[in-house]
């Protein structure tokens, strides 16, 4: 239960800007610890910044005085010096703000509304203020737009090339930038109507030594207390006197550490001395944070290099293994191909030998059949014709035939001999040259003019 009460008091302080813890506790207790009702009682009047914010801070308004009167008197605010003061950073400051209109809604609704508004703005659906937003493809967040407007007004009044280089972004983004750059955040809250503001900006803040020192050692953010975020920051930082500057750094859980407040007019020398003291006090922690981040980065880079080297070695091993497998597969394919060719050659040789044997057997059967068809060679006699046949090899064969035997018998005789391998040939006589082709196979030897004797040679057909 104690945690719930503390949370309500913290939220109430963040929303209303009232820093007095006892006063906030009394207000909440008077409203039966109803956070919404208590906030509504404070924000029932217009919650926007007053027309004269500087006067509001320098001379508290009647309601403010009434609030403070109900609380015990407070001593005059002292300079925080070297001590670090932990300041709650309201959620609406971090997220860019949704305005001090939360008197009638709960904090959860604020978050949802801020997220929805930002989403619509990024999608180009939300209409920009001033009527000129329709020409933008992407609307700036409200906090960034306020920062841009502040820079434009500041440069218009004090010169474009004078003063610190304020970042053109919201407070939360500036705080993150300072974190990334390992610097402190210099905050300037601008009160346009305060009588000391022109002299402070022109003589101190815009002086070359001060601006150069701030630019070198800090990330600078400025906001006008006439604007929403500047007014909220003035409440969060308890700015009670202007001109107002502060040095802060990021902490955890959406909080900031307030390192130094600089209130009221200051000379350039006083400003540099104060800022130099803050830098010296925080330099060790900033350097340590930078070294730690560099070590993390170096360790991460080393791990990435080691991972890259491991992946490269692994890829090289895998490549060698793939090459080895490919070479092995290639050798196996070549061996299989050679074995296949060898088997095919053996099979071809076997088929050729078998075909040759079958052919030789067929020729032998043919010779035998032809020899049987010829019958016995006749004895010499008047009806017997003697025929001499010369083979292409020069070999000669002679045999007697009956004169009534046909030319076909001469071919059968040649086929019955094992002297000729050709299957297509013709029997030819020289004088006169006569070819005894198929058309003369049915003639007898006597009819063909080969009786009583004849000399023939074999002519191979191509």
C-alpha cells in the first residue's frame, strides 16, 4: 500500500509541477486519494503556460500562493553545488508530450493517446498545426517542431551565428544524443518576457567563449517556456528564477540526474567557471562510460572477427570437403564409365566373335550344301566341259562339268570352295569379255559358249 501512495504522489507531482511532497500528500488525502479528482482540481483552470511565464515564476500567482500557504514554509532554494539531485522525468516529457490536459483522463490514456498521435503523424494521417502540415509527407513530432521554432526565434533575435549550437529536437532525443556522445546535456529555458533575458543571451550565452565551451563539452538543448515542452521542463527542474540553465544527464527508469542549476544573470566568466566545475566533476564517469562502451564495442568487434574467422575457416573446410567429395565422385564416375566401356567392348567383341562364328558356320553349311548340290565330278568325255576359275588371290581351281549344266552350277562350285570371302561377285571371261550375271544363270555351259573348255575369273562387286 505504501508503494501505491508513493506512486500516486510521484505522478501527481509530475503532472502538476508541485514539488512539495507534503503538499501533494495533503491534496491527495483531501480528495480521498483519487488521483484523477485531485489532478482535475489543480488543472481545472487553463493548464497551458501563462501569458507571462517569467512573471509567473518570479511572482507566484494567487492559486500557487494558496497551495503553498497550506504547506509548511520552505527555506529559500539553495544552489545544489556538487551534490547530484535525482529528478523524476515525467513520461510525457520523454515521449514528446501530449499537453497538460490530463486532468480528466488517466495516465494510461495519455500513453495510448501519445502513441496513437505519433503513429498517425508518421503515417501522414494526422493534420499538422497551422494549416501548413498538409504539404509535409512526414510530420515532425511536436517536441521537435517546438525545438525548431525556438531555434528560429532565438537566431532571429540574437543572430544566426551566435550562441551555442542547440539541437533541433525534443528534450528526450537530445538526452539520448548526449548519452550516445558521452556528454552532459546543457539545458537553457528561455523566458522571452523576462527583463534579464536579452542581456543574458546577448552578453553571456551568445558570447564566443561560452558558446565554444558549451559546444565542445555539452549537447545543448533549449526551449521556450511559452511552449509546452519548455514549460513542462521548467516545472520538472523547479525553475524559480530566470534566466535559467541546467546541466543534466540520463539515469535509469526514465529519470534524469540534475547536476547543476544556473539561475539568474551571469557573466561569461561565471558561466564558464560553473560549467567547468561540472565537467571536471563528471569527466571521470563520462570517460569511464566511454571506455566501457569502447571495450564493449571492441569485444563485440573481436567476437564478430572471431565469428567471421570461424565462419571463413568452416567455409574453407566445407569447400575442401566438397572438393574432396567431388573429386572422389569424379573418380568413381570415371571408374564406372571405364568399367562400362570395358564391359561394352567385351560384349561387342563377344557379339562380333559370335556373329563371325555364326557366319563362318553358315558359310560352311553353305559350302557343304553347294558341294552336295554339285554331285560327283564327271569323267572326261565329249559332253564334259572343263572349266578353269582364277580367284582374286591368284589361286586357280579347275573342274569338269556336264555341258548341259547351267551357269548356276559354276557359282555353286565357287561357293563350295573356301577360297572366296566375298558374297557378291561375278564370273567373267576375257576373250571375248562376257559377264555371266544373274540373267545368264539359267543358260547351259554349251549355250553360253563355254563348251568344251573355258577360262573364267572372279570379279568382286563393290
